[in-house]
């Protein structure tokens, strides 16, 4: 895996973070009641990134009521790459991702679902597709596309339907916006408008910011431990509501092209 030449990390000089070297990649994993999945997934991430150089893994625990935090703290004793951030209150997946991206020290962040359905072995594939130079005026997101879904039939059908409607309305040019594995520049993500459930609309939001979207075929696996957090009907209904909001955001976007270097006055 090649290495990044840029360091656009605005938090690198923060006093609490200055001690360890700035990582090139932050892996952000939102979790809620995933105690049985934490250990196996962290082991996989570490194995895949063993040759990577500097990286960090940030788990955001979204007020789990099970053993998730205890398991994370035990693993942390032998893994100084692991950082644990905790919400006191349950805020949902999007907010947990945002908390993790905010805490990240790298210019590039990759997200993974915490249930093991995304395969960490795909991280290098996404990494290879990033632009060599980080240009925040054309922010690029690299999205996983689960070409073979390992979910129940009803979830597959509802997800296909949601992607088709979303694609037709938002023209986000992305076959699978809900896939949890995505790579993007940290700052570009933090510059996006924030709202609950935004994690399903990242391609549209990157395009809205003048960016680019790349989709990469990735592996998808069955959930073998723990329980899914989303019911089909609830997700569809919230999805329609959010779709209208994102369509509005798109129509209200104006991207200024600055004359000169913008510092003349
Ligand atoms: N932080 C947080 N993560 C959540 C929440 N709901 C789901 N997740 C996480 O989001 C990821 C995807 O959720 P999952 O239940 O697997 O959704 P599904 O694959 O669409 O059924 C998993 O890592 C969950 O732990 C939540 O309320 N907060
Ligand atoms: Mg899942």
C-alpha cells in the first residue's frame, strides 16, 4: 500500500494528541450493542493494515447497553492503535460516524460497519482509488458497492428500491449509497451539512460540494452475531423524509468560484 504525502490534519497540534505520530489513515467504526463483533473485527482490521504504517482505529460507542465498552477497553490494553470514544446518549449511526471523524487525526478516514458485514480486506482497494493529491476544492469519496448482498430478501429488495429512487431523484451516480465502507477526506466530511441519517446520502452531499464519487465493488458478509438495528418499514419511511431534505439542500447550493487567490482585499 502506498503512503500519503499530504497532512491536512488540523488537530495534529492539539496538546492531547501531540504525543503519537500522525496516522495516515483513521478507521472509524460506529457501534451500538456489538459486543460479540468488536474483537473479531478489530483483529481483522489489524491483520489487513499490518503493513500499512501509521493508522488508528476509532470505535465510537453510541451508548451501548451491552458489554461493548468493556470488550473495547480490554482490547485497548494490548492495542494502542485503538481509540474509544463514547456517547452518553444514543444518537444513531450518522452522529456516531461524525463523532469518530471529528476525533480522527488523519487526513483520510475510512468507515466500516461494526457488525462485520463489511470486509476490512476491502480497505486497500478503496485506498488505492483515492486521488494522490488531496484537493479539498474537489473532495472525493470512494464508496463500497455490495454487488452481492448478504442480507434477508426483504432487506435486499427494500435497499434496491431505495437506491433506485434516491438515484433517480438525487442523481448521485452511486449504485449503493448505504454501504458502510467508504473512504473520504476528513475535512471534506466535516464541511458537509450535518443531519441524522446523513450517512446514507454521502455521495449526493459530496457532489453537492463540487466533489467526485467513485464506487468500488466490495465484499459483503452475513451478520453472524448480534442484531440488525434497522427495521425495513421504518428505514423506508425515514428515507423518504430525508430524501426530500437532501433534494432541497441540492437545490439551495451555490458554489462560488473565487477570483484570483481571494486575498486581494
Ligand atoms: N452508533 C450507532 N451505531 C449504530 C446504531 N444503529 C446501528 N448502528 C451501527 O451501524 C452499523 C450498521 O447497523 P446494522 O444494524 O448492521 O444495520 P444493517 O446492516 O442495515 O442491518 C453497525 O455497526 C451498528 O452497530 C446506532 O443507533 N448508533
Ligand atoms: Mg449490518
